[in-house]
């Protein structure tokens, strides 16, 4: 009697329109990935996004108090962000990051 072996990989089959396959293949080629790797990565990323939206965030009462306290403090300027806001956009000046 042979012993069942736990498989690390499980097949997944999909039927897709030719246009979808063409888009997937083009994107996979741009990333230097196989179709399988590209689709697997995209599917897992999408699944993680859905799960992160659905799962509640849990924290201790002490952690929650610290979180609320941080949100309640007055905002303070971040010098690096203020510098970015002072700069003209590249499309406004004709160059990358040039000052007006």
C-alpha cells in the first residue's frame, strides 16, 4: 500500500479569451516572467488585498490608546514634503525638478 504524499503544488486551470491571454503574455514578457508565474503572482496579490480589506485590525487596549493619541495630536510639517510642495512640477517647467 503506497502512502499518500502531500503535494506542494496544486494545478489550477482556467479558460480565458484569446485577448486576455495576449494581454497577460505581453505583461509577463515585460516583467521577464512566465505566464504561470505572472498569473500566480497577480492572483495571490489580489487575494491578499481582498483579505486585508476584510480582516479586522486587532490590538491591545494599550496599543489602541497609543494609536488614538497619535491620531489626536496636531499635525506637524514634514520638511521633506514641504520642499517637494515648493518645487514646480516637471511638466510646468520643461525639466525634471527645475525650480521656477
